[in-house]
């Protein structure tokens, strides 16, 4: 049976507080979906700091940019397919979600979720 998936945004949390939030939910693996896995304002979430800190807490980590945002217009998807989105960024992401790289990323996420309790991490507070 698959485990539940959680979502978490690192926001401005100190790293120890962030890890405590994960531990309180019994999360065993973080899937980082940020397209750019670093932060100028919160460097504790850069890829040279976060994975080792999670490992010390016995929490796995994988960067999965294929599921991240900041997507441009997908020229292979007709503009009207997801045209109901008023926000251009959301429209672009909806179009991107129809792509093979996104499907592959989603399949990988589901695979990870079979054996581990995953939190999907982005930067925003969610």
C-alpha cells in the first residue's frame, strides 16, 4: 500500500525547525521540486547544506526538477488546451504537466512513495 504524500514549503524556517516539522509527520524522504534548488535568502536550503542535514536526521533527499515550476510556454500544446488559467505561470505549468519529462518525474515520485513517507518540498510556505 502506498504511503501518503505531504507538501511542505521551506519558507524562512530555521533548518532545525524544518526538520522537526518533517519528523512530526514521520516523513522519511524529501523530494525537492524546486527548479533551482538554492536560495540566496535562506542558504540553509541550498543543495550543499540541506541533503547532509536531512541525512543526519535519517531523512532521504532527492532533487526532482522535472516536477518544478518556472516553466515557459510549451509550444507543442495548443494555447486553448489549458486556456482557462488566467495566471500565465499556472497556464505554462499545466501545459508542462502534459509532457513526458513531467510524467517521468511523477512516476519516480510515485515509486518513492511506495516505500517511504515523502514530503514534496518547494520554497513557498504551504
